[in-house]
């Protein structure tokens, strides 16, 4: 029997981008959070995020919506020392 997940369908409920993300400093080995304005984002949605211009040594860890029209993006800095990634283009698909 197939498992059904709320929010999934054959067509994405939200496609947004490019959104310019301007990050703040991220401490080495920790997570930084950036709130992005994404019209149509709703709590309970699942997100697929692409950020092809994100600097090396940074990775997107998660994206979630706690507030309508806002997606919280969490990034990690995997190198030694604190750093601030340059502004990057973000594309988001919400299911």
C-alpha cells in the first residue's frame, strides 16, 4: 500500500525564483538561518531548494515554513573560521 504525504501532488504547489539571498556571517561548523519572503509558502509544505551560486564550503541544510509567505533557509559553513557567503540566487519548489 502506498503512503500518502500531505502537501505532495503531481504538480508543485509553489515554484519561486530566482530570489536573491543575502546571508549574514556563519560560524564555522554551525548553522545560519535566513528568512526569505516567498509568496505562497505555507506551514506544512515540503521544500526543494537549489542555490547554484552558493559559495564553496557552504551547504543548504534545510528549508521550512513556520510563517505564511516566509521560508527559513538554514545553511552550514563546513570550513575553519567564520565567513559570510556572497549574495546568491535561490530557487524554491514547494510541495
